[in-house]
């Protein structure tokens, strides 16, 4: 009875998913009981509808299980560190297809296990995932299973969709061995700009440790320019609505690699133009975004006079306009600004009492002050804080938490991860501490 209730709930979930997200599904067939050391076939059915291009199926098997490909439908198959992967540079043309592999255990393995997975693909230049629901499988020793096992009893369940921050497939057997999700990812990026005749070559060198799976490099291209592909290192290049992107479902397994593309004028006027970008990747299946330093091109309409400068420009956004009375400290002569980019940081006036602000981003590299406007349509003045080794980007200053909360909700229309920060005499404290000090109530 419970089994049928679970199936009914899954069917309801599928109906809701299809109503809002479409009909992309993934299901699997695995025998529910086998003898230790026996070899069985796992079949995965993909209903891809109109999805094309890059895609991946991934499953993490319990320790002691082994996999060998039977049918890949044109995918590259691999089995490493207990992980099954099928990777397509281009999906099959059929709207529905079946892939399969041989599953075998050692003779010493017994017990109950669960095997799930994930089908990942590219849609609208973004990575999307759908889960392959878990199937239970029992490993026993020396039993005759022919009378206990029929094709009708094989596990075949429906599919549910998840967003980019979904959890990875669970590892169903605890071991003392480290898993891939225990690894700390380290990323360092350097952008380079070269003039080549009447166009510019934009190159990004990525140095990485433990980077694998999905990643995305995106640059906001100045108005009046267009971008075309050059070297994508196995990724998919696209240029749409002023943004150049390279997407990987499986990043290059190199400690250092370089990707590049070209930009050329499509009606730009003489002047200086900034290029801002981010490098996004998965760490423990959570999307991380690293801001790439701004670079500037000095464009002149006459092709013989075109020049490009590769700069690592650090600009401090204009400070937030003061709303408090000027104090004696503020009337003192301010330090003279230097022309060196690395020291072009304004000196804000000392803050008094408890204040609240909204943080919209953080990184280890600084971007130009128009980055959040061009990338996220944030029109507010953005200020910079150096805090705990991070460069943090802040908007607003409020004496009431409710006002800061309302501003956060407004900004979340464009920056989904915006949140409220709190300060006492200019020093960061927790929001809870600030509410206690200022005797204010927390509001969701």
C-alpha cells in the first residue's frame, strides 16, 4: 500500500513539474535484488524533447560496484572514483533514447543500497539539471533470484527537476575514503587583451585545483562591439544581448588552460571601454562566482590608430552621499587622491551608531564601478569594503532594519543573493546583534 502511495505522490510531482518546466525527464531500470558478484544491466531512459547540444548523465555508485558501458548513444563513457558519466558534445536527435551499462559487484558486497543520478543539459545558455530518482537494490549471497525477480518489479520512477544549486547524488555507503565533494576548489584567472588589426583578442587564463563538472566564463561586452568565437577549450561559445559566454558541462582537466574570443566594432565611437566578467563553477554542487578584474580598451574609430591596453584596473565607486551632519572630523582636510589605480580609494567619514546596508557581491578581485549596473541593472551607488580578505560590494546605509530589508527585497529582483549586513560604529556585526543593540524587530 505504501509503495502505491509513493508512486502516486511521484506522479503528482511529475505533473506539476511538466506544467511549469516542460517534459525533460530521466528514468532508470535496475533489478531490485541480485546475487553478490552477479552482472546486471542498468538502463536509463532520457526524454529530452527539443533539448540539443552539450549534456551529461552522472551517477555515483556505492563502493565495491563496477560499471562497463553497453550503449552510450554517442556519448563519451567513463567510470572513475565510483562515478558513472555519459558526456555528449551533441545529444542524439531522437526526442527519447536509452543508454545502458553493466553493473557488477564484488562477491564480498552485501546489503541494501540506493542508486540515483542526474541528467544535466544546456538550455537558454544556462545549465539545467533533472534528477534520476533513486532506485533501491539489495545484494545477497548465493540465493536463487529467478522466482523473485520479474521485469515488472524493476524500479522505474518518475523524474523531478532541480535548479543549479541542487545536491549531488548521495553516496549510500559510508567509508573513510575522501570523496570529490570534500575537495576545495581553487581558481585564479588572468585576462589579457591583444590588438590584432581592426579587432581585439580577449584571452582568459584559468589556473585551477579540483575544478570539475560545470563551469561558465562570461564577459559583458561594451555597447557597439560584437564577439565571435576563437578557442573555447571544449566549451560552447555564445554571444547574446551584449554578453559573451563559454559553457562547460565538464571543464578541461588541466591545471592551467586558456580560452579566447575576438571582439570588433559594430558602430562603436572613439573612447575607453571596460570589459567586466565572472567565472562561475560548482563547489560541492553549490554555484560559486568569481569576479574577473576589469580590463579596458582605448578604442579609436580610425583603424590605424587603434590601441589596446591590458590593465588590471581597480576603481573605487563614488561614496554614498552623506545624509548626516558634518562633524569636526569631516571638516579636516582630506588626503589628496593619487593617480595610482591601486591607491584610488576614498576615505569615508566615520559612522556612528547601528546602521544596516545591503551586500550585493563579493570577490578577491575588484571591478569597475559600472559593473553591477551593466551586469545586473543595479542603479544605486555601490561602495566597497575590504573585510576578512574579501572585496565586498555594498549599497545603501539605513538606521532601520526594515528599510534595509525592503531595499534588499527590491535589489533581489536583479541580484538573487543580496542580503542585509549590520554595523556598530562602522564595524561589522551580525544582524541579530544589531537588532538587540538598536531594540528593533527582525522582519523576514
